[in-house]
C-alpha cells in the first residue's frame, strides 16, 4: 500500500493509527501543514478578536482551543476551526449591548445548542439553506467588517463604535479630520505586502509578511505616533489562560438565547460549508452531525478560558489541505504552535500597530464577500435575487440576528415553493402495447379518454406545500364520473399528514359518487403513512397494486362491458378483447 492509499485508508480512523506508523509515515506532512496554518491563524486570531470588541489574546485562546477540540471531536478530517470574520458583527453587537462577560455566556450557550443540533441529527438540514441566503448575509457581514476597519486603517480618533452600520459611517465622516498619516502609511504598507507577497512568495502567508514589515517600519521610523496592541490593550499576556466559570442565571439565559441561537446557526452553516469544501478538495466524506458536536464542544469549552465563539474556517482548512495534511492531527499541531508562539513571543506582539490589523481584515472581508456569486445571482432576476437582497440589506442595515432569522424563514418558503413546483399531476393514457403516455393537451386527451377508467400519474412529494395543488388538479381535470380512478403513485417519495388529508378527501368524495379508487406502485413511506392514518383500509387492501398494468387488468374486469360495446375509441389493449368476448 503506497503512502497516498494508506493515508486514505486511515483518514476515517486516524485516532487508531499506531504511533510508530504515524510518525514514520504522516507526521512530517502534518507538521508542515500545522505550522503553516498556525502562522496564518495567529494574526487572524488577534485581528478578529479586536474587531469583535475584545482583547486580542481572547482570539488566540479561541484559536488554540477550537483547533484542538474540533480536530479531535469534529466530523471533518481536515477542518481547522477558530474565530472567523463571519462572527465579527454579531459578537461586536453582543459586546456593545451586553458586555464581554455576557458574550462568554452566549458563546457557552451556543456550544450547547450546537451539541443538541448534532445529537438531533440536524446536520443535514443546514444544507437546505439556499445559496442566495448564505451569500446575502455573508456579503452583508463583509460590508460591516470592511466599514468597521476604516477608522483603524486611517488612524481616526474619538470614534465611538455602534451596532448600526449607518451610525458607524456617520462616525467615520464626522471624525475624518482626525486622520493620522502615520497610521494610513502603516496600513498601506501592510496592504501592499498582503497583495504582492503571494505573487513573489506563494508559500508564505501574505498577512504575516504584511504584519511583520509594517510593524518593523512603524517601530523603527515613528515608534510613538500610532496606536499599538500594547498601548491600547496593555499587551498580550505570555501565560496560559485561567479557567473561569461564567455566572449564568435564568434571566441571562432568556436575555441571551436569541444571540446564542444566531451564533449557533451561523457557526453550523460556516462549519458545514467549510467541511463540504474540504471534502471536495481532499476526496473525503464528512459527518455533519459529528461536526456540529465537535464545534459545539469547542464553543462550550472556549468561553471557560475567555475565548470567543469559533467555527470552521474555510481559508485555513483549504490551506491545511493544500500544504499536504495527512490526518486531523495537522489542525491539532496548528493549535499547539499558536500556543507556544504566544508563550514565547507574547511580549513582542504588543508592538503590532492596530493599523496593521485593519488591512488584514479588509482583505478577509473582500474575499468572503463572494462578489462574483452575488452578481451572478442578481443577473438571474428571480425570487432568489430578491431573497439575496433582503438577506444582504437586513445584515447591513438592521443586524445579523434578524438577517439570519428572516433568512431561515425565506429558506423555508423557498424550499416549500420549489418542492411544490416539483409535484406534477398529469392524466395518463396507454397505447396498444400498454406503454404509459402522459397527456397535457386536453384536446388530444379527449380522443383517448375512457369513460369507465381514468388514470392519473402523480410525480413528486405529496406534502403540505403541494397538497392543495394535487387535489385541485385531479378534481378539475375529471370532467365526468368514471367508474374507476387509478392513481399512479410510484414516483411519490413521501406523504405528510396534509397530503394524506387531501388524498382522503378525494377518495371519500369519489366513493360517495360510487367511483372506485385504485392505487398503483405505492412506496414504503406513503404506504406506512396511509396504514397509520387508516386511509389504507378505507381504500381497501384489494385496491392496491404493484404496477399500473395490473391495476388496469383489475379495473377492466369491474367495468360495464355493455358500455364498452358502444365505445369506438379502443383506448386500452383489452378493449378489443372485451368487445369480442361480448359478441361471442
């Protein structure tokens, strides 16, 4: 077995790789990937924390804890978790409204919610959220992040941070005269390095080079002219975080449940999207519910050490795979690297200018905006475009909590509409060889109509969103009272209680008219539903058939043959036989 095949063999059972085999085969690959991801994660951790309104070390603590715990308990083999830009608006909003201590409680609660979601097998449900919704609020988040970094980029002073996008823009305009040219120069240097480094040194993270170069320039050329981490936050402690149990009360739980739910939903979406990206790049198959549980454990533990909420990071996960990660231990190594770097180099981190952080987050916001996908959806000019704009503008001008809630509601509406559009109810005729033909043209249908037997083909899920259309289609199409109605239901995958109720109404209404209803090709779930509700017995066991042809054979034996003698259409293969039989 070669290295690649062996790596794939162990990908789903990496925790059981013998240590000797692991260190001889995979450790070097994981070490390289882990160090690379760790180098990228460190500046992002501080930048995301500062942008979220908390001290930079809290972002570092989150990176360490989330990377390690998700690597161990998550369901995606190469997932790298940590603080991400998607959380910035909601975390800043919580800090401004409730304070940092309550942010920890909200994060703690979101961890519990994520674990419960995983245990309730809700991982697959997240995948049903339309792309227009996720791109809408992701683009809105990107706009909020970019706007929030303008003050640090320009070194504006006297800025008061607000939840409202409009209020923040007004603050920037009002204090534009306080622009610090040294901060603007530092930001520009960092931004240039971020943009050109990948072209010259593609294997070196541009954000790290930009951070180092701009910090060195600012420290040497104008050391006391701009704000730094040390001057603003008092530096970064070079010791391990202390365990602190947050004071949780029923009042705080009620107050913070909505923000915690938003964090959990957003975290679930981001994590599973990242896991899907990882699957596409590495050829793996993630476990959605286990991934939610792993993310939940990370968010449950991180607040106990002062950490902020975390989720799967697409860019860091992709880097992990591109640099040759072999197992989930690469993410674990990245967390350990960040921890050791903090312990050793914490005193030097205080020299980093806040102006150097701003370009990093601006580039992150630009990359996460998915402007190409945004424009592509708008060009379609369908209901998805409307949903996209609603999600986007709610995120920018209201808040992310409302945007996520409305987005989920819109997702449900879109899902119901699309599923209802799938359901098709068509009248059916058979040719002389008993081949089934669905007829949409009523004039053509008239030529093939049998006054004794009517057949309908039902294609799609029969649920609350489509049940009314199903009922109306059948009753409106039948312009006469046939002796027997055959419903072809082999393509009906599911029936819910509303669909069952409409089917019951049709059956009972037709039975009152003396019309027999036959069901052909009923699948497992629909049959179980009809048996549980009693509709199966109302229709009658003898009126269920595995195939349409057998249902027609049965129907032909129970129709008025005298009427058939007068019919000249010869709709079914049996028609001629019946006529001859009656003339013998």
